[in-house]
């Protein structure tokens, strides 16, 4: 008589049945969670190993699968700590170790919630293994949606989509923005873990092949997504990176030197144009904080900017800090300065999303208990409209610094008529890694909305970006440089621009439905576990 294989043999009636599917051993799961954080970190700038992003997602998914909810949260938190502490290390330069630690921990906590949610969905995945890619993609979009909004308006740094600057998946931004790119990357990670989790026997070969194909399609197929080039005329735009006397927090005490640097660089550009060394620009763009002296209240600063504008003979978009009648209140603004008539107050953009704890102080009285430097942070007032600026030759969409990370701010600017995008930023209190992370966001926005874009910084990195995400004329960090480039205007709208928040909303809604759908299976598994324990006690 032929005996069945050991794994198919009937268990001894006296042997307790297992309580249900078991997770990986906790030390193994913890090691995978750490590896996931490292992979996600290396996928992002300045490392740019984009192909590690799906691997990082897969490692975390494997670590939390079939775990209790508390362990799932803890493993997700561990991944977040490994990711966010080094990713956001540049915030320590400007704010010190405590705000850096608080921000990094807050970001990690939200990722911990993703680990908890993935653990919750384990019974659903065990029942229908083919859902693993879909559910993983939905969970990451939902997790990033939370992190982009809370607390205090959110902080979207470290999104999967921002790791894909050199990847085929970047092109998906034109169809569904950053949420669709994140979904594709995370779903590819879900396919990879589903492939690796299956036992290598003949019954698993077909599903394994299917998951391998799914991962390959999600990672590589977007290369075929068509991108439309701008159809309008092209204009020459100059970006001026004037640099600062020295890096560090005290650069604000040298406001006049920073303004002088940008004035001098613009005058040199005019001289180069007159000598035939540079094409004459149609517009000059200065960075955020290029004039920390309010030129509307300081006659010397106004005179300097007016002289620069008259010398070059075209409008200058000046990044400035505007004072108000209340000494503690300021505005971070982009102000169009005309060569003859001076400041055009009708063409002014005020930053809509000041950074909490850096540009304004929530809970100031409570924060004083943590740091005695709280009152060094002034109260930056938020603007109330999109940064659409009519420069004459073209309509520019102005976005200031960290605002480029927020989907809605950039999208509203394009919807209200921006023909090109300009990101004014000041990286003098950070480092090159932060600047490269920001440039990756500009690349995604250019593809997402089909707009030629630029990023101009006081110290670098400054660059132009085309609608395929290609970077042109990138400057070195901590140098003075002027770069000119032809930028084509566009009035058409991509599917991502037209669809707005709907791709993200649908993904979040489906994630919520999936979480609710797992509840009956979790209850059944808990009942089975209780029955097994009772039968064991009887035996």
C-alpha cells in the first residue's frame, strides 16, 4: 500500500490542530522591517535607486502578514523610523534635534498604521492571494493620503511616487498624479511578496508566474504611456541662483548680501546678453528669500531690484518676505517686478501653506515648554489664492518651496491657467539631499500636469524640467549660477489635472471597503482559534 507524502498525511487524532496560518518568526519579521526601511530610503533622492521601492514595500508586507495588530503597527513603525530619521536629517540643520525627532517619529507612526492595516487584511489575503498586489497598492495610497494632510496640514515627504524620477512608473503621473504612481509601485511590491510567499511546488508555479508578470507589468509597462509635449510657443527664461554668504541659520542676518548677490548676477546676465554670450530672456526668476528685505517698505531694496530689472529689460519674479502693519506677521511671496513701472501688486503670490513649527508656530504656549527658541519663529500668514502670475509673455504658476509636495496646491495653479510651473525655494538652511528630494517632486509635477517647469534656489539645486521629467541645466550646490532655457507654454490639461483628487479618493474608498471586508474573516479566524484552544484543553 502506497503511503501519502508526509505533508499530506492525516494528523494524529491526539495532536492539537494548529490555530491557523502562522506569521514569520518575529526576529525574521523585524529584520525584514529594517530592510524595508533601508530599501525605501535608498529608493529616494539623493540615492535614487528607484527599483528598491517595490522591494521595500514587499519586505514590509511580508513582515506584517498574519501578525497581530499590535505587532503589525510596531513593525511598520520600525520601518518608518529607519526610513524617516535619515531621510529628514536635513531638518535638524535648521531646527535642531528635537523637531527633527518629533517630525520623523510622527511620519513613522503613520507608516506604522499601514503596517497595522496590512496585518488586519491578512485573512483576506490568505483567502484570495491574488488580491495582495491590489490591496497593498490601496493601503499605501491611503497611508500617504493621511500623511499628506495630518497633523497640521501634513508633510508629504518620502512618498513612493517621489522615488520614481528615473523609472518608467513616473509617466503614470500624467494619468493619475502621485497617487497612481504610488499605487503602481506598491502594487508591484505586493506582487513580489505574493510570489515569494508561495511554496515552490508544481501547484504554485502558475500563480507564481502570474505574480511575476504582474510585478513586471506594474514596473515596466508605464514606459508605453504617451506624454503630450507642450503645443504653445517657447520663451527664454532665466533662473538666477545668487548664493548666500555662508550656509546656516544666520544667513537671514545677511539679507542685504543675499539681495546684492541676485542683483549682481542679474546685471551680469544683462552684460552677457549685450555681449552675445547669452540669449535675451523673456522672464527672469529669482528664488524664495532672494530679498528678505521687504522692497515695498524699504526704498534701498526697491531701488536695487528696479535697477536690475531696468538693466535686463524684462520682468523679474522676486521671492521676498513682505512685512505687515503687525510686527510679528509676515508673508512669503513671489512679487512680479516690471522693468519700468516696478512692482505689480496685482501679480503677487503669497504662499498658501506655511510650514508649521518653522514658518508659524501652532500651540505656541505649549511649544514654549519644549524649547526656548519658539518665539524666534514669526507668524507667517497664509495666502488665499493660487499662484497664477501674468508676466506679459506668459502665465506662470508660482509654487513656493515645500508647496510642491502638495498635490492640490500645484493642481489648482494649473487649473487656474498656469502655462509653466516655477518653484521658488531656499535651501540655504538645509543640504543638497533636501534639494534633490525637492527636485524629484518638480519632475513628477512636470509630468503630472504636462507643464515645462523650473526650480530656482538661493544656493541650489536649480534646474529646468521638461514634460517627460527630464532635467536640464542643473546647477551645483552652494554656488552662484545663472541658467537660461527655452520653455514651451501649454494650455492643455492632462488626465491627472482633469481628474483631480478622484484617483486618490477612489483608492482610499476601496481601501476602507477592504478593511471592512476583512472583519468577518478575522472574526471567523478568532472563533476557530478559540475552538482549537477549547478542544485542546478537553483532550
